[in-house]
């Protein structure tokens, strides 16, 4: 047992006959926001799945709140809010938006599972954070892709998780929804929650990030933004990296191409 929020040590993962992560290590010691970036196929989603206990490491260890996610998956998942890159809900399922958000709370309960008035309040509040309060009674399947994404984020928030794992949630959101989501992430940080967020580019999350993990299978750079954001460290992973100036500040565009 450790006192860390997340501790990953020399982690290697094999999927099929491919080693998709090799010797990855990083630690989260205090509530903070960690931005994970890396090219397609770098193993970012795989890393989140290891923390959720859905994939067994080949070598090394992962601990979440001192628990082994693979052996104590149910306990670990009760503490985590997860928004997958692609959600498996079939979009034809006749569930209302409210029911989808309430699933977040329900799944964390023991049997017999029942919903209290305060659960409904929390679910409505989470939906309001994402600017979707007026959609409570609508069918989830009838929302646009971006709106569905926001509902799924609200679902992850509704159980008030200690750790939030977000896999490319900014993709496909309009600017207003991105601003709302950044505001929610800022608020969660202030409430001492830990957020691990996978994205393809540094912008727009970079301003909120306490640490950055740049990942490409066996290459792993981890540290505070000012340590990590140097061309020397990033070029081996992102050969197409560009630095541009936007609104008076330097912005690094990673460009998604395999090293
Ligand atoms: N179930 C699986 N069986 C075999 N190989 C898999 C499986 N899932 C993922 N992989 C492979 O593992 C590698 C890493 O995949 P992963 O989804 O973790 O990458 P990623 O960094 O999230 O990429 P992206 O940015 O495209 O989402 C890829 O080469 C992928 O093809
Ligand atoms: Mg992925």
C-alpha cells in the first residue's frame, strides 16, 4: 500500500502479440490535473484501462489509491469517473438523458440498487454543469454527438468521483462547450479531485495542467509543464512539432505523427 493517488511503476502491457506499453512510470501524489498526450496508438487509452483494472499488466505495477486495480477492480472503479473515448452505449437504446446520467450513480451502488432524491439532484446538477439541464427528459439517442459527449461527462461527474479519467473528451465539442468543460475541470481541481485527461494536443487543457505525461509506448516524459515543454524532449516523440504564436503567447502544436 502506498499513500499515492496513482503510482505506475515500470509498467509494460501486451495486447495480442504487441507490447503496447513498455517500462512506463509516473506518480500522482496530490490532487491535480494530469494531461496525457501522445500520437495515435501510443497506448494512452490502454494506460487508462490499466488504471480501471480492465487490462492486466504484463510487467510492473499500477496502484490507484493504494489498491491494485486488476485484483480490486470493483473497489477502484467506485472511486473513478470514466469517460471512454468511444462509449459502448448503443445509441438506439431508448434511455432518457436523465437515465443515462443516473447510471453513473447507480453503477457505484451495492445491491439492491435504488435511486434517492439526492442522487437525482446530483445528476441534475452535473447535467447543469455541462449546460444541458433542459435536456433531462429527452432521449439520449436523439442528441447530437457533442451533446451525447457532454451527457457522458455529466454521468461521470454525478458520482462525485475522487479520480476522473477522461479520454479525448474535447474532440468534437464546440467552443462554448469546451469553455464550460474547462470551467468544470477548474472547479474539480479546486475541490481536490484528481483528473487524468488524455488529449491529442496540449491546447486547450494545458493552462490547467499541473503535470504532463507525454507517452509513446516505451517513451515516456513526465513532469511539470515547464520541464516537459521543451523541443528537445518532445521532438523524439513528435518529429512534426511546431511552435506558433497565438494571442501573444507561444503555443506548441504537437502534430500527430508517429516517431
Ligand atoms: N484489444 C486489443 N487487442 C490488441 N491490440 C490492441 C487492443 N486494443 C488496443 N490495441 C493496440 O494497442 C495499441 C495502443 O492502443 P491505444 O488505444 O491504447 O492507443 P491510443 O494512444 O489511445 O491511440 P489513439 O490516440 O488513437 O486513441 C494500438 O496499436 C492498438 O492497435
Ligand atoms: Mg485512445
